[in-house]
C-alpha cells in the first residue's frame, strides 16, 4: 500500500480504495467512511442516525495509507466545498464548486449534529504487591546417637589343682602381686557441615483475567418539530 508521501508524487489510483475505508481531512480528523467508489469521485457517508453524503473528487485526495484516505481540506472545510450534491453524468467533477457558489444559484441548506459516546479503555501498569525472600538462619537442636564402644574388665578364675610340693618356702616378706591394665574406648564428638538440600527462588508470569466496569455516557438525537414540517424529510 502506498504511503501519503508516495501518493502525492505518483497520483491517485481509485482501484486501491475500498468500501468502508476511513476518510480523514488534512487536520487528521475523520470525515466519514467510503460507501462507494465511482468514475472520478468518492461517495463519503457521514453520520449514523441521520447520514448524509459527500461526493469528493479524486483531485481532493492527497494520499492513501493502509485503509485510510486523506484529503487536502480539513474536516470543517468539507461543508464549504459544494460536495453535498451528486455530480451530473458527464460533468467534469471538480468544477462543481464554482457552479454551486455562482451568484443567483439556489443551494439546499444543511447542517448536522454529531452524536458521540464514551467507551471504556483499560490500561495496565505494573505495581509491586509483594516480595519473596530466601535467607537462612542457624537453628540448634539436640541429637542423640548410639556408638558401640569396647572396654576391658578383669575376671578371676579359681580352680583346684593336685597337691604337690612347692619349690619355695612361704615367707611373710614376700609380696606377690599380678597387675593387669584395663582399657576402654571413649567417645569423642566432632561436628562437620554437610549439604542436605538446595532451595531456589525465582518468578514467573501468571495470566489472570480481571473485570473492570465504569459508567459511560452517549449522546442521542432529540428531534423537536415546530411549524409545518415535511414528515418525509424528517423520517
């Protein structure tokens, strides 16, 4: 699709314009919608409840951009161009403005009221609602474990023997003592750190749906009749 700048250099191709395209004035204000494309002009509809049409010559088009048509006059200047009457067959449309404004010619007086309404628009912005943190602290607890240990103990065995002569006499000065050292294992407690678990933290986007509501206003046409009014023109 040609841009507005390209159309200004290469000319207008009417076959590019389609029904339903938006028509904008040189002030970027919407004028109406394309309802028909004819030989050398566009039929532009304006209004919903009480629509009326403008017959815009191709010479007034300055550009086509996507699904929009741009004119060389502003929205407020449309009514002064003499484009509210359908051109006659064979007429070089574009000269009609001079004919319509020629002194002594009668033109139909028209005016229009724009009906507007408000519509809701939702905007999103990120706000902080919480915070997740991971830290660690030292907690003491009492643990008990069983460790097998070995110890030595003395025992005495007495057994009778067959009587036989001794090779030494009994003496009160003699002290015969046998000593056996006794040992046992003792437990020493030592501590060493070991890794038992890993804890990770992150964040992810979760899609939810929220309903928003608001009060909007719209304009409706109010028709008041006074005097002799042709009902056919008022329907």
